[in-house]
């Protein structure tokens, strides 16, 4: 599978979808490939900003979009409809290029859960790390009440106090399935649930409930090996679930997602995956930037803004006091 700028995406093995899993359009907006927030969504934003100055100025960082089959609210197509996303992909790739690049909060939000999927892959001679720390947040902004933010392919986060410090909370060698750690509220592609403390995940000392403001550090971009075995690719992937008065057509359907986990009737039936590059408006963050209501911050340092020096170290940790 190709990608923008020659970056190479490995293709997860295709999953056979039952016919029921193709969602019925919720409304006409679902099929219109233009920006727009449905008026039925739980958001303060139902129209474009009054001025587009400074808005959507760095869309060149947008990589692979979400799989349109996963989108059940708003425009189906993203910024690169010519690049097919792998089945069940429900985020937007931000091409940060360099391992350990700081990742910023796109909106005010609170940590509600995490899953540590990181592992090491080996071909018998070379061992390559695959970074896949996943963080789950809930918006604390009145612009997007109830919205869920899903950030993955991180190498580390200041919100996990013992990650890369306590051996119990660190990357593991394959097989991955037996070693994945999870804690808190998880919002997966087809599931929304709260697992038990899986594989001693509490040893990571995640700051569940910790609130970050728009533009604050949430983690560092990870790296995955290219599927052709040559080189690696560094980026971060971010997905959004938006609240709406309509019911998600996936809710309660029987079938399997790409991980093989069964869908069920847990969670919030009124949350919908949206196409981030065409659903939201984006703006560069700086402490004195004026953000129109509902506009999200690009999740990286840009246009001269940099975090404090100590926060650019991948070993940086917050305290549990906030």
C-alpha cells in the first residue's frame, strides 16, 4: 500500500466483513465529501469559522485517512481519497517523520485509558521495535462535549509515570497478544468497554483523569517497521469519536473487528468515528494563538512554537499532582 511522499504503510491482513458491517448512511451529509459538522452533533460548531485566516495551513502533514466504511457521521472522504486506508483504520496519520517528535493535545481533554501494544519484531537476525502505545482521552472542552480522542503509535508518554522505568511497563517481545497491557476506558474500532487491569497495567502508573490543555504534551511519536522489511516509519495516528443524536449503525452488530474481538452492546451507541481531515478545522498552536470556537490544534510543534526544553525529552514525566 502506498502513501504520501513515498512513506510506506504496511497492510494489515484483510478482514472478511459480513454484509451487515457496511453502515447505512445516517443522513445525506454522510455521503457528501465536503467539510461539515452535522447540526445534530453534540458540538458548539455547526458552521465554518467566520475567518479562515490561519486555518488549515499545514494540511501537507495529513497522511492516510480513515477507512470510509468506519465513518458513520459527516464526510466519508478525507484529504487523500486516492490512498485507500487499510480495513478498519479509524484515525488520521500525522507525518511527523522523526522518532520521538513531541505530540500535543489537539483540544482540552482528560486521560481515560491506555493500551500498551508495543513489541519487538525479529527476522532472526535483526530486532526492530514497533511502537504502539495507545492513549484514550475524553474532551473537556465545551465545544466538543463527550468527544473521544484516540492517539496511537506513540513511543512513550509523560502520562505513564513508570513507562520505560518499571520493567513491568515496557515493550515486550512477540507474541504480542499475550502481553498487551490495558487499563481504564478503551474506545476501539468496534468496541467501547472497560477491561480489568490487564497484564499488570497498573504498574505503569497511568495518570487516569489527568487533564491536559490544548497544546500541552501528551506523548512522543513512535516508529514501526516497513512491511517490506526495509527501514522504518515514524508518525502518530489520531482518531475522534463524536457524539450525535443518531445511533451508530455498528452498535450491537455481530462480527469481528481486525483484532478478532467480538462486537457487543457495551459502550455509547451515540458515538461516531469521523474523518478528521475533513470533519474538523485545524490551526497551529502557540500560547497566544486565538482559536475560533471548535477549531482543533495541530498536534505537533509548528510555526516556531516549541515546548519547554525539559518536555522535549522522551523520558519526561508529569507529576500526579495536577
